[in-house]
C-alpha cells in the first residue's frame, strides 16, 4: 500500500522535528560543555623579532549566568593557566544583559588568572560601565575602557589599546592610537572594528562577541553571525590581522551546535598572512 502525500509530509515533519530536538539536546547537554583549548600562531606585520613567540591567552564571552556555572568558568581558567601564557586578555561579556547577581561571581571565577605580563580586560555589550570593571579590578584585572597601556617585554615595548563595545568611530579609536611608536594590539569586543583598525594600520585586533555563531547548521552555517566580517578564527585586511574567538559561554539559548566553546593561546609571529577578507 502506497503512502499518501499527506502521510509523507507528516513523516518528514516528524523526522525534521526529531532532528531539531535531537540537535538541541546535544547542544545543551554536550555541545555547550565541550570546552577546548585552541592554540595557533598569529602572523603580525611589523612585529619586532623580540616579540615573536609572545604567548597571549584569550578568554572572552564568559556570560556567567544560570546556564554558565562557576565550574564552567573555572574550567576555562584552568585550561588557560595550563597553557602558561605570557599575557592574558579578557574580551568582554562577563555576564548577560548586565545581570548584577552574576557580576561579582563572574569576576571571582576569573580571579585565579595570572601571567608574567599581567591580565587585561575590556567591556562587551552585555557589561555595565561601572560595577563590572570595579569587580574585575578587585581581582587584579586591568580594565582598558577606551585606554592604552605600554608593556615592556624582552626589552621591547608593545601597546595595548582597549575599547568599549560602544566605541565605534574611527576618530575615537585614532585618538587612542595617536603617536604610538610601538606595535599596537587593539582589544575590541566586536570584530567589526577590523574596518577602523585596518584604516589606522593597527597590526593586530583581538575580538569575540560572535560566539562563532553558537549554532552552526549543516549547509546553512552560522546564520546568527552573518553580519560580521569574520565569525571565528584568523583573517587579514590590508596590514591588519584579526582573530575572533568563539568564546566560552552562551547567550539567548543555552546551546552550542557544531561550534564548541574555546579558550585560546595565541603565539605571535613576525610573518605574513594571506588576505582572507
């Protein structure tokens, strides 16, 4: 006996719903917990030989919440510290929607972080401009809110410039990089700041914000992150290298699919990178 068109459509719909439900369950119970350490070399144009080999730990988009526990953040901290970075950068979005009940716990969970050349952080779009930086400062994290600091490493200087998510105009970023004679690393939560950084000839930008798409569908990709020039990983525009981390936590839905959370160890190299964007 043949199956009717209506029956076929019903069977397909049931199968599709099952696949969606199964994918969501996998993303909730496993995908969002599958934290990994990503280690890679990052070519930086004009990087002095003395800074080649500098190891930067990057943790971003923690989103401490009911869905991202202290244990989840502790795992990220442990992985990062085990990699023994020379410098640690925190890329913003420590909580979700500025949820005050998690501001202190988010900072506390990051407290064990330390590195020979310090721990620096910036703010994301989910962070408030007062309580979050104050909580991080209590844990010895230097928060760069539209600010610049100079580090001496191996007898050579490097400049860290950190901008808030809401700092977007090229003129405002230019004011922070003005007269910099040493290599500049721009810490910008939003990878769309690649455009301004490239125009200003900034050698390196470190970002997060995209979560790598968080849910990446076969054939369709990361639909939620298509507005960004780079969703995750390395790219280059003109003389500027960009790295975008998938981050640690989740937002909107506590699911990761085909997009595992990560902490990152970046090793800077004096090399060229093929243009990707």
